[in-house]
C-alpha cells in the first residue's frame, strides 16, 4: 500500500462568536484533526464530524490517509477524554470504591429517572446481608462504577490505539452508557428472582435481566424523551446483551472489541466483574487480592479482540477464582440460600394478589418492583397475603428453614448429573418413624464455576507476549502452574427441612439417598445431633 507523506494544509480563520456549528465532510480514508482555540478547548478530533464551538480559532490539519498520519500525541493534542469534555457540564459523585466519578449530561438524563433510581432499592447481593450485614450496597452504585470503569477501559485503549482502531468519542459515550444501564432491568433479590422464582411461576420461561434491561432502556428513552439517535441506542443495547444467550455478534461488523467491555461473551473478562468483585468483597469485609487496574492498564486490541499480556495470566486467574470464592462463601452461603428459599415461597404465595411475576412483561409495571416488596407483604393486613406474611415473619424472627446437610457431586458423576428434587429424598426414606411430605423438604442444587462450565477460562483468553509483537495465543493447561485447579466446576446439593422437628428424618433420608446413588456418603460430615434434636 502506498503511504502518503503527511501534507499539512493550515487554514486559519476567525469564527464569528455566533457560529456554533461547522459541518466538515471528507472523503473516506482521510483524517481531519480539528483544533479550536487553545489546547484545553479542543472539542473533538475525528473524521467528518459536526463540531460545536462558540469561539476561538479553527485550525484544519489535513493529513494524507489514516495509516500515514502521525499520532494525535505527536501532534501535541491530548486525547484524554476528560480534557475533551467541558467540565462545567459534568456532575461529580464520590464513590467509595473508585473515588471521584464524573457524570456526563447524557448519562444524567438516564440517571435522573424513576426507572434508574429504582436501582437504589435493589441490593446488589440480594439477601446476603442477612448473613453479611455490611452487604447492603445497591445496584445503583454498582451501575455508576461500571459506567466509570467502562469509560476508563475504552479511554485506555484509545490513548494507545485510538487512530489505528478508529475509536471516536461517541464510542466512549456509548460504552459508558451501556455500563450505566446494563442492570437497569434487574429483578429484586439479586439472581433469585430470575433463577428461582420465575421458573416456578412460568414453566420453562426464558427471561433474563439483560433482555429486560434492553426493554427498560427503550422505555426510559420514550418515557423521558431522551434525545439519542436510534443507531447509537441499538449499539448500547447490543453491548448490554453481548454476553447473554440472546446476544448476537452478527450485526457488529466493526469494532467488535467495544462489545466486550461491559459484558464479555467471548472470554468473560469485563468491567462488570471488575466492579462487583471489588465492591462485594469490600462490603462483606472480605479481603480482595484481585487488582483489575493491572489488566485495565495493559489490555491491547489485536484482531478486533481485547488481549492481555501473557505475564498477567495469574491476575486473570485471580479474577475468576475470587469470583468463584464469592459465590461459595457469600452469594450461595447455606444460610443465605435458606432465606432465599423462604422469600421465594413467600413471593409465590403473594403472586396472585400482587401480580408480581406478570410485571416482567411490561417495563412500565416492572420498574415498580424492587426489594421493598417484602415490606409491602409484611405490613399488609389482607387475608390473601396471610401465608406470605407468616413466612416473612419467620425470617424476621430467625425461624429459618433448617439446613440439614450438603454434598459435592463427585467429579465422575458431574457429566450426567440430574437435578435432585424433594421427591428423590422422600423416596429414600426408610419406613418407620415420621412420614415426610414433599412440601417439608427443599433441595437446592448450586453450581459454581469459573464462568466457562467445566473448561478452564484461561483457554478462551487471547494473550500476547509483549507490546510490538503481533503474535496472539492462548495458554494451555499444562503450561500453567500446577498449583492452579485442574477441574473447574463444583456442583453442591443442599437439603433443607422447612420444619425444625423434621431435621433428623430429612437428614437420614438424605444420607440414604447418597448411599443409594453413589454407594457411599458423599457429605463431608454427618448432620450434628444438636441440629437433629432442635425443636420449635
Ligand atoms: Zn452488573
């Protein structure tokens, strides 16, 4: 390819103070840098963009084609995003994880709506605060955090590869918006609503909070007349669902890497995890040995995909390991699960009278549903809600479903594992003593992995050796430290008794079930006698 020698055409002109719009169009492949006034007032740098500025000088610098151009930095123009934004229009928020966060006007249009403010009433960790009392942070601050990190991630890439990749300021804006809005369709009580409650109401329903977020974004735009062009809006929505089952990469013809920043469907590394791993660990009072900054600073786009330095593979492993650890010790803590199971029962009992589940069909109704639904049930005095109310009262008085025992499914049984049901436990009951009923027992099947099922997540990540090298590769299992896991999934089966007086009978039936299924007891230890003898 013939490279043009940069030629400079300087056009100096004084603009009238009233001029606020200049249209510049250039043929494809040419780059126009626009420098207005002094360095601090640079409004935009890009190709054929509409520039708004009320005063100062306009300098047009026309440089050959994109490949032959010198970088923005060598031109002495800062591409730092903050420099390019009028700070008078930004709102500053102090976040306890990331420090100062600056919100742009377009994001404030979304934030200052009742639909977004609802996130304040959704605890990020659902009912985990019943065990870790500090875990009361909400999806509101998490969303601001993801917005901020999304901006930082694109900005870092833009600083190093902005021209080569053709990253425009509008790209940063859209990725940030996707980060801000990625959880706006989340249901109450973290994942319990979609994973435990909805499937029991509608058999086989496929509903995801990512899909709801997309619907909610449209609803907010319509309801509040937000001025955003349809193309941009589509991109924001695609970025939100990029990692979900319904996400499609077909329409994303160019700059695919932009769709991996908020919700990464290709390898699971995204700023959503960066934020919640650090935020959740901090709220629960657990240490966090994972530092996302290292990854953010060194990421590089190669072949339209974000790649990482080979020497950072341990940091990436820590990301997945810390996440799995949070799942085991916090999100699926045995007692947290017991309370979740009770809340699911309460919501099922209240569903007909409060139309909880049907609200998923209408964003205009869905935004009204949040964690406060428990309070609504608790303080109600109608007869229809009595059963639901009684369950919530049991939670308040800590008369919880009793955890009997658990086992980890043996590795060789994982592949053909079938979900265990209360019926399976009842069938294993020996005759004599009390007769257990299906509704006395709850079974919770918990799956914990490193985001890629039984596969090593590091295998789906592209690495590069050093800056300047073009080679992209993945790291094979046998090249990694022998101290890292060789198996990547846990399946835990937990059994609960709804009544304390049945713990002994349920525990025995559960042990029989294990003997029947595996020929041995798979549980770590038998249920303590003190628990078996507990009476109401
Ligand atoms: Zn999130």
